[in-house]
């Protein structure tokens, strides 16, 4: 299908909206009526047609507007994109991965023409047509990682692998769930996850690290993570928390359906060929509560998950103060009926709300 | 003098040890204030090491207390300077022609050790070749995550950023590259509601 | 998460190839070159990567890892060099005696357990014998990205010095060859002394050489992080032993000349692996109970874990005793 790109904002007047198509394909993260940390990795080799899992790098109706928002963030704070000197080769690996994937998966939107090291890249939605020399930084307007991630939805962490450890040594981070690349760059896997409660004691990070170290070329993996955001604000950065934090206090019973968003990260992992680094794209999807509850199964389930979530997790995810308001709203959409297993909306088989 | 036991914390927070003599053809010491005691203790374990040692010492409030004792160890090179910033060009010069096998020993305050470690890592020294031992003040070097300014010698939580003036709470999340802990606005969701500062570790 | 979760398969992804060249390098070493059967490009790779070559030896499947030694940017041809081991388990003999140009084989995607530390100010390569192969690819990669490298290569004799002449001719100031039969040896202490900060040393060769380099570097005050080594343990033969597989609910016998991993595969039991040399950790298996002694040959498990008797690496390690039960 040809994608109709929305003209929308993720700040100020917040005109971001999901179409019916985007709601139905939303990567709902809860496969059962409760949630606890798990490594929950699976192979990233496509998925049902039209789902966000189908392509290697999902492009959707928000693409053009998200890229505009990224440019605004970078103009305001260039430290959101950084690459330590030894990561340039990994940046080229990432550029190749994204250009090859997008031109193969979306031939109507992206084209890549390669003649030896002379490459021509055409990005139709953004109106880009550049010719450059692969592995020669002087032929691009930005470093290779910055160049390609200014044209790709989601954040990107590029992890160096050394001494049986992963190191956060490069990244493009403008749609983050409240963590700072500028602060975390150079940290190892355990260090940048240090602030996450409980998971260390549960051994989650040790298991996850072992899995990630063994991700091989040709065999990418994926998982989901989630949190909550008030307003469709992509850039929930610590840097600007003193500006956006106040928005969390603006929820009322009347506006919560429109203003409270479930924020889901589709995290994928690719072994990069030349550098042996690990690309870690973190794609953010936002959905308003009122859109979630339009899917009866999701409305029932989200209520139960939020209600039963341990306090530490609700605190870490930053919505402990708003949880009562969320539950007041969501409980209207939970009639106590059982839910079908798995994440899919099951609109044809799940009963409508009966209250 | 007894050493301060930092409470157990998250995995990004540095853990300091006790300086031990190591094999190597050259030994670089960087210390401030009471950090001198860690050098004196190490020299007792292996006095021979001093003949290939270079000591860079910033006495801060300890004045002349340790200077003569350190000199008496007869290190190959000794420097005493008024501040870390003043010592930095010398430190960089030392790294510029150092070779593999150099052992680095850092002692004193977290701020001093962190900055010297960051400098050593930029020079290509693996963290495993750098030893640290905390002595003296427990003050922290804090980065304001909002304006990026560094506030030195923070003793309370919360504190006021010396650059942008925001009220920041003190996290244990630590960046080796910046040699600083992270400070985050404490009243973003309730402007003006700033708790009274409490002394760290009290 | 998705409707059709795909379970990870054992080993890396496979590529179907055809042998495009078989080149004798000297009396012991033969180079094999591969092209893809589908005519497509190979993935590029990072210097130090290996591929696992699948051999069909009269109905028995052999899976041996070999370092890739072609130019990592060459997507048309992959090359490996195989040293004939007359005493070994037969994989190298099979390659030498039975694999010929035009044969179709499967190899895996590149897997790197011996990668360059790209932060290094200088890369110091120490090779012994056939251990030269990863450095051939690494040096080509570094030449392309402007990396600073130096190779010190110990060979038995000039005649058995695989690629020594080619490397020396191309890089006269970077390559130093030491011929054993002339009494030449790497002056390691002197070599390590005075290397600039940020130098990383890489060693690939016989176990004795690796131990010597690691030990000497430690004595010279080098941190472990700056010393890299690749040591593939080949599975060793041993007394046959029985093992109970709890998940599969059956008992199998591991033969004298096969590894526990190979026995699992022979019996159709799904068992993960990557390197098959005790290095990557992928095949780590829980021991449920045992009465006897383990023969641990891997470089993966910590000594205390080995002593605990709770884990085994089926790719290289064996068991001697009355009974063994594992979680497979």
C-alpha cells in the first residue's frame, strides 16, 4: 500500500493522531493480563502482513513528521546524536543496513543504486537524492550514523562489543523514554541499565546480555518495552524534563482519554558486519488511551495490567501519581470478561464491551 | 584515618578499592588531600616501586600536611600543585609519551579520581589498569542533566546547580566519561516545592 | 510477542556454497575458496571472524570452524585455510582428501569471537603457524580503514610458513617472520616493552604460545582488556559414556570419537551451538545430576563453575563415571 504521511506535531499543539489503520496495527505489548520483566526476545524475521513486525524497519504514516521533530530536537541540542571516534565504521554498517533494507522493503519510497563504492540514495518522502562514496565521511553532510538516522524513525543505539560486554558508544536519541545519551555514552550494558529497579536482582540483564552478545549476522532479534507518556511527546528527555515534567500533572477525568498515551518501544537487534558492533534500533509508537479502548480486548487487558503492576515499576516508569486516574478511566472498559491470549486485537472474535 | 564505607548502590556507581602494588615499568599516582595517605600506605607494601613512580599531588585543604611525607618516599618525580586544573597539562604530557605497562593509581576525592580516570581512558588506558582508593571528603561532582554544567563538591541533596540555578536531586547514576553523577530537577512536576537540603549519607 | 514466534535454530545462519578453488599452500596447508550457489553476494564481515564448515563424511556430519582469511570487503569469494592434522578427528583430512572444486557445501554466516578492538591506537598481531589466518583478514580490513598494525609471525620453517612471503612482500615494514628451524623466535618481552598506550595485542596459535603471550603481557603490566586471543579447542576423543537427557526423556551414548554435542545432533536433539570450540558459551548446558568426573576442555566456564559440576559445554567437554543427566 502507499502510505499517506500525516502532517502533525509532537509538541506545542500536539496534532499527532493515529489513523484506524495505525490503531489496528499498534504493537500492543501485553500478551496476557499481567506484566513482569522478561527478556522476551524472538527472532526479527518478518511478521503478519501489515503489522509493524513485517519489515526490517517499519515506515508508517508518522514518518515525515517524526523526522521533522527529530530535526527540531537536534537543532536545539546537537548532543542528542553522538558517536565515539571508534564507532564510525559501525555507523557505515548501520547506514548500509538501513538503506538496503528500506530500498528492498519499500521500493516505492526508497531507492539505492550502488556502483562499487559510489552510492546514490533516493528518499522520496523526504525529498532526498544524494550521491556519495561509501566509507568516505567527507562525501556526506553528516557522519554516516547521523545521516541515515535523520531519515529513520526511532532512536538508535550502536553498541560496541568488547571483552564479552556491550558498550553504548554511539547513538541518535531524540524519542527516548527519559534517558540521556550524552550522560550514558561510553557506559557498559549493566551501567546504562543501572537505574532500572528489580531487573538486576532478577538476573534479567545478565540473561539479556548473554543473548545479545550471541546475536549473529543474518539473525536479528526483537522485543517490546513500554511506558506511559502524557501528551504525544516523542522527546521525553531528561535534558528537558524541567520543561515537560509539568505536563504529567495536567490529567483530568475528562481529558485523560485523549492526553494519556501508552508508549511502546519495538526494540530490534542486528549484528553489524564490518565492525561486529550491535545495532539497537528503538522504535517508539504512541497510542492514546481512547484509541486503545476502542479495541475491547486491549481495554480490558490494559486495565488489569496497570492495576496489578508492582509499585516500583509504576514509579520507575513515571506514572505512579497518575495511576489512580488511569484506573478510574480504564475500569470503565473492563467488564471482567476473559481475554484471548496473545497481543493481537482479535476484533472479530473477542466480545464487545458488555457494560 | 578510617575509610568511609559508601552504601551499596546501583551498578553505574563506582566502587573504590585499596591501592595495591602492581607489575609495570612505570607507576603514576594522582591524589588530592587525604588521598596522600593511600600512597603512603601503598609505599609501605612495596617501597621499591617508588623508584619508578611519578606522584602528582593536589593538597587542597591539607596544605603542607602530607607534602614532606610524600617527598620522603623519594619518587622518581614529584609534583604538588594548587588544583586539578593546574595539574592537568602536566598529566596530559605524562600520558602523551607513556607506554603500555604504565600503572595508574588514583586516590582521594571522587571528583579528583573521576577526572583523572577519564583523562587516562582518553589516553588509551583500560579501566582495568587504573586503581582507585577513596579518601577524605565524600563530596560529589555533579552534572546538571539540563544545562550540562558541572557543580563541584556537592555535599547536600538537593542542591542548586551552580550554572543554571535549578534545584537538582542527586542520583547515583554516574558517567565515567564526564566524571560526574547526574543531577535532575526535583520540582519539575510541582514547581517551587523543593525539600530542605539534607547532607549526603546522613 | 508475534503470532508466529520463530524459535532460534542451533548455529548461525547457513549459506550454500560451491568450492571454487582448492590451492595447496604448502605440504600441510590447503586453501579453499567458496562462491555462493545462488550467485549472490556474501555478507561482508569483520576481521577475525570464522565460519563453520559442514562436511558430509560418508553419512557423518562434521562441523569444523575455520577463520575467514579473504578480504572482508570481498563479497564474491570467501577463503579459509585448512592445516592437515593427521592425528586429529578427521575433519581436516576430509577437507584435504575429499573436498574438490565444484563440490557443494554449507557454511555458516561469519561469527566473530576474535574481533579487533577498534579503539586501539595500534594492533600488534602475534601468530603461530596456521594461527596466521585471522590476521590476514584483519590486516586487510585495517589497511582499508587506516588502522595501525604490525605482525610477528612464528613459523616452523620457510617452507611451512603459510602466506609469510606474500605478507612480507606486501608489508615489508609491518611483517616480521621468525623461522623456528633457524633458531629465530619472537623477542616478546622487548616487543611488549615500549608499545604506545592504547596498543592491543592479539595472539592466535598453539595453546603454549597463547599462554606464553598472556603470561608475559601480565608480567609487563598489560591489562587483560588489551590482550586478545583465539583458541579453538578441538574436541578430544575419550572413553564412550552414557548420558540421560531429561527434557527429551531418553538415554544416549557418546562414542569415543564424537563430542557430546555431536552425539546430541546425531540423535536429533535440538542443541544450540556457535563456535564448537568451547569459546562462545552458546551450548552451555545444565547438569541435573552426576556421579563421576567431568573432563572440562572449554574456555567458557569459570573455574568455580567447572568445579561445581553444574554445567557442561557439550562441544568439547566429556564425562567419565557412573551416570550423567543433563537438561536437554
